C-alpha cells in the first residue's frame, strides 16, 4: 500500500467543536497543528447537528441563576457520578468560552435589551441555555471553521486514524497511523502531542441521532494504547428522535421543542410525564426517555411505535422563529408542526463515559490529551441538555493549551517497527472471506439495541457479551476486496473492530454496575445504591477498578 508521512507539533483527531477549539488554542503558541477528520472537516461531527443550545449561567433571563446553581444541577443530573473538579471547571469557564465564540463570529439570540436570550432545558433550575434558534451547533461550527481558516491550520478530510503510535516502551504517544478513505493510502503522522476529540459512538445502535462517522473510534484508540476509560455503561438515549420515514429514523428532535413548551402525549392523548416526574417534560433526559419507552412498552404508543410531541398550542411566530429547523425538518415529510403533532421515540445520543482526564485534559498516557464526548467524568451518569456544547469549548481550549505546552518541551520520535506492524495489519484486512463487514456491523447493532439499550438486565447483558465474542471471531474471516478508490468494505472492516471493542467495554461495565443510576437502568437492580456512587475504570493492561464519587470526593490520579 502507498504511504505518506506528515510531521506536526500537535495532531488533533476530530474536527467538531472540541477538536477545532483545541487546534485554535494550540496554534496560539506558533506551532504546526493538523486537524484530521474522518468525514468532511467541520461538517461530519455531532456539534453541527446540535440544535438546542449552550449552557452558561449568565442570569440574563432568570437573575437568580448562578454558577453554583449550574454546578448543583449538573451534579444532580449526573446522579453524582461526575468528577466534581471537571464540573466546577465547566460551569466557571462556560461563559468566557461563549464570549470567545462571538469573537470568532458566532451570533446567539439576544433579547430586546441586547443581552443574550436564554431558554429552559431539562433538569435545570433556571433558564440558562443560550441559543441561536434551533441550530446552535451549526452556528458555532461556522464560527470555529472561520477561525481555523484564519489561523491557517491544516486539515485532512476523509481520513480515518486506525491506531496511535507509541515509543518503544509503550509509555507515550508519538503520532498516529491512518487510512485515506479516498484512495486507501496509508498516512503516518509524527506528532509531539496528540488530542483525541473524535466524538461518540451512537452507531453502536441502529437508531441514533449521531453523524454516521460516530463508531467509537476515539475510545478504541485511547484504550488500545493503555489509557483509562471510565463509566462506559452510561449511554444517553435522547427522548425524542424521528420515527419515519426509515431514512429519518433516529434523527434528533431538539430538546428546545420541550424547552419552548412542547407537550408529550400517549396514543390515548394522555399527557403522561407528570406520572413519572413532577418536572414533567423538563425532567432530565434519562427520566423522559424511560417514560416514553415505558408508555410504548405498555401498549400506549402509536402504531408507528412512538408517542406524540405537540407544539400546536404555541403561537406560530414562536415555532417559526425558535423552532425553525424543526418546522422545516417535518415539512419535508409532509407534516406541519404548527398544526400537527410529531411522533417521537428515544434515539441513541451521547456517551457520558470515555477517556479519563485530568483537569487540563491529560489522559493517563503521556503526550495524549482528550476533549469533548470522547472523555468521561464531566457529565456523570446523565448529561444535561446544553452542557455538551459548553463542554466542547471549555475542555477543547484546555486540551489545546496543554498539548501545545507539552509540544514545546518535547521532541519527535519515530517507531518504525510499530508503523510497519500497523501497515501489515491494514494490508492483511484485504482478503476473501465468508462474511462482509457490514453484516457484522448490523448484527452488533441489533444485539446492542436488544440487550444494552434503555432497559437492561443480567441475562440480556450476558447474551450480548457472548454475541460480541462470536462477532469478534468472525472479523478474522471478513470479505474485503482490494480497491484503490473509496472502499466501503475497508471502512466497515476498520470501524467494526473499534465498535466491538467499545461494545464490549459498554456491556462489561453495565454488567458490573448492579444498580440503576442515570442513563443506566437495570430492571433487575432498579434502585440507586449509594454504595455504587463510584466510577468503573477499565484499562487494557489491568483489571477494572473503581473511583469514589460524590460531593466529598473528586478524581485524583495516584
């Protein structure tokens, strides 16, 4: 296979909100920075798809709001599984990072007074979600793209990083190897610092709001070089995804719909959320998703397998101004949400677990940093809507700064043996076999949806582990024909290897956590157990371990 080599001070894997923010910060140190994107740069991440808003406790609408209230809401929403130190950083720095986005060119909705407007979101004591209609993430990404361009930061599109490179002692990361999806060429990066900001793993499931590139690559990359990952069982299912047509199944219906006053009804036209939580439609996402799931499971769902989300009682101008994207999204399938209810059902949305990081985004492996959804600790057992976009900017900046400072005192190292081994591994994927990679993918997604989704139990989780092991064995017999151009079979083969690693971590952690907490619900252990206020830490080189959590403890490395 053909190959080429590139050298940079800081390599950033991922071109979404966290990746771009990290690259911008590293560039301030006059360093060579490269952003690598598995899809098209700035367009293939989930930040672009994020619609509802960005949480920051300005108190411009509800003057009683405060950083402390934001902290308390985030901890409570995360069922106290959060890393307190990371949460404190998030809530304290979110406001400044939003102001910087405006400096980059982002425009957020404002009140007549000129102050930022803020809307209600689930699990929040006050209205603190800043927004740009219902396309906030897109607005942010356009501003970040302009700043990346202005800073003359190099970007590589449609390139999948397949492994991180380490020194001969496997103690520190020294670069990465990837495959160009355009021509199957091997691309090697030598770097002094590497930042993983590759997003989540929604495509472990057949119904997801995620961009198609989100197959858990970042978790696999970190885990494979010996980094700690934690809380991998905590998968958030957004309560409201589209149901039909099949091509739209799982597409996100923003929480802003409920934030602006949307109501949920079952097929009997009963407004059911108060039966589950006194906060009604603005309960946290884990509660609303399970409530909808339960209504459907108990026979009160629609013929299409969902419930109704209704905004017809709202003034047309509110819908047209603040829910414009949703209006067009449904008009495209012949539904006018000003006059008709939407049909919705839960969709795989966000991974709260991920690479374990210190406050400045160092992982447990030297020279390796991480930010955004690929990390764990910030959101605990359940992410509040609006906190993810803030997370990308707060920790994206910190990751970029830390990576840059590390690069200033580091040297380039090249491990030719490891590069050759990775080249051989990729080359050996091309062969005739009995099963196509996409068939293994489909089987895995079905298994995860059936056994490791919204409601779990021991038998289902053990069944999933058995199936994951069987599918892992089948990867040695995949049918992957060679081809110089875009090779979908090669992409699927590379992705399914990562997906199986991540699925195994998720399922093992779900088996270990014998309680229900946040987005992890065990019907055989339905209660939240205070003895389980601890994170489950997994590492390739050691057995699992625990980190105590709660208001009297924080994440500290030994």
